[in-house]
C-alpha cells in the first residue's frame, strides 16, 4: 500500500498562565484518517485531554510535497 497522505492529530490547550497563552502538542502521525480519529478517541479519555476535547484537530499533509513554498512574512 502506497501512502499518499499522512494525518496529524494535534491538541491545543489555551491557558493565560502559559507562555504565549497556548500549548500545542502533536499527538501523532497516522497513515489513515480513521486511525487518527481512533487515536483522538483514546486520548479523550486521558487526564487533561478529557477536559479539553475542543482542542483536538486532525490535519493532513501530502507525502513528499513542500509546504510554505512562498516563505513567510512577519510584521
């Protein structure tokens, strides 16, 4: 099976006591969206995550494809 995309499970926790006000965690990288969803379901049972379920996000990236190809600008 050739994998064309990977699915990333992220969790962001917002708290004004944290530097920058947020804590972003990459929870895992998965070969299918269903595996990422299953991982999220498992994580939602864990301490901290169970009280912050709205912080989960699943994104995907194509394998061997450059991102941010135009660079970036800060002002």
